[in-house]
């Protein structure tokens, strides 16, 4: 019986992707408070195993698909494997130095979009 388990999981996850639906029962989480030093507590969501496996597979497919299909800008550094914020800063500094060497004015605008949500 255990030899059929990987095939069942693969069929189950493929079915989720084909139907583009994620069952309500897989979305249910258990929220547990995580106590830190002082009076601070952080809530932690505990998902089902099937939900976590599906999430990991979906994330990998999205990353591989976006890299393979070349749909992301070469200037996109966040959430991409093999790219870092240090590389983004290096590219920014190169552009600033190039503009200043040409006698142009270099201006930057930095936005924290997460705080706006």
C-alpha cells in the first residue's frame, strides 16, 4: 500500500492544479501564539501537511516557470533564486556613477510598498 502513496500524492496535487481550486479543508490553519521575551507574542499559523507540500510544489513551479519563460524583468531581484539585494544595490551604484561621470544628475526614489498595505 505504501508504494502507491507517492503516485496518489502526485495525482492529488496535479488535480488541484488542473482544477485551479484549493479545497477549503486544506486552507484551515491552527493559529498558535509564539511567546517571545517580554510581553510580545507572535501568532504562528500551522498548516496541514498536504497544504504545505502543495504550497512548496506550486512555489517551485512558479519560480521555474517564470525563469524558463523569461517573464520577469532582469531588474527584478526580490524573491528570485541566485539574486540578492546586494546585487541590486551594486547595479544601482553603477548607474549612479555612470550618470555622474557623464555630468548628469542622478535621482532615486525609494518606496516601501509593504507599509502601504
